[in-house]
């Protein structure tokens, strides 16, 4: 059965849909609200995508040794990822105008980034990106049938490719054991703590990721520490019941109730938000407010990422 091209409607293909929500099979690419690949009028050329599985370019702070061979190794920071490919446009008979309009709308110059998601071998990975280039040769085939081999390039400011499913870990502050129960019986048991105050974060990818951390009151001086690296976030603020302090480590923002910045409350021993990352593997984040009740809460949200 021939695919029916949906009617053209404003903003329908630039909608920032959930990553991978339209994808049903390997080889498909979802850009915002547009599905590309098998089962659509927009086939991906057999050459595939460039820049998707490649390591991104990077800046290095290596410093040459002035009196010896080589250099001192410095930090390396990845540059934006460039993803390109050739899309083969083969519209149904009489559907050239609508198909071209869909591509014009979806592959336009947008200010905000959208999800670009690719499924290969059953794995869905996604980046936030914008259109950087669209080249459509207006040759004889395009003029008469609407068919074309167009080149498209996306630019992802954050080069990491994320898993589509966001993960969450939650913990309340540490709560002491109940202690011994009298009369004593053997073997002695001290009871179990209701909460250790530690949240386990598992980054199954190959790249470090920036979590979003939400502190919920009532508590004062909310603090979280990564137990291996000793990176710490600590804020001189009192949160009442219902208050939430949201720390977006990627954006470097600290917002109270999603309305007012509280970045200035960061303590001197607090790590800069952009440097608080979760490395590949298993990490434990310890929630240690200065004072709190059992109703206080720390929630960590993250997506694992691949280079």
C-alpha cells in the first residue's frame, strides 16, 4: 500500500517530539517531527551518515616542553558534533509538492535545538542539534518528478550522543538505625537504617554526563558529594516544605522553584556546576544537608551518553 503523505501544517515537523518516539525500525532517523529512512518518502543514501559514530574534533591544552621532547598532556574538550548525510527524495506520484514542503519546514534554520535520533542495531542514541546546511539540486528530476538527492548537515553543540531514556535516582537524608531492642536476644541486631542518604547513579555509556539534581525541603544547606572524585555541590539556603532547588549542571543554573536564580548561594567549597559530572560506570552521590527532616529529598536525573 502506498504511503499517504500527511497534509502540510504549520510547525508539525519542527515539533520537539520525544527522541525516538516515531522510530520503528533500524536505519531510521528522527529529526524533530520528521521521520527519515525505511518506510518513508525520504530514504537515507547507502553511504549513510557521516560524523555519527566518529569521535568529535576537540581542543587540547597540551603544552610543548621547552627543553625536552614532546609536551605536557592537558585537558581535551570536544567540539560540536557535525552529522551529515544524503537524503534521497522519492515522493509518491502527485505528492512532490507536499513532500518538498515537509522538508522545507523540517530542514529550516531554527534558533532552538531539536532532538536528532538514530536507531542502529536496535540501539537508539540522540543529540540536541540544529540544521547547519541543506543543499537541494534543482535538476531535471527535481523539476519534473520532485525527486532529488539532497545533502543535509546537523550541528550538535553538545557532541555527546545520549540514550533516549532518562533515568532517576532518589534518596532522603541519612536516618539512623533503630538500635537494640530490649530485652536483648542473641544474635544482637541493631536494626537497619531507613535511609543511607546515598543515591546510585549508573552511567552505562562511554562519556561523562551532567546530571540534573533537585533538592526538596524542608532542609538547610543542601549538599551532595560524589564519593570517589569528592566533587561537591553545596548551597547556603534554607528550603521549606514544598521548596525545590534545581541544579542543572549542564546549563550551570541553580533555580529555586523554577522561578528565581540562587546561583549566588553556592559555597566557596562547592564545585562549579559545569564541572560536576558523572563519569562512566557506577557512582554514589551522598545527600548530606546540614539540617533536615525525613521528608527532605534529593532526586538525580540523567541520561547515559556515548562519544
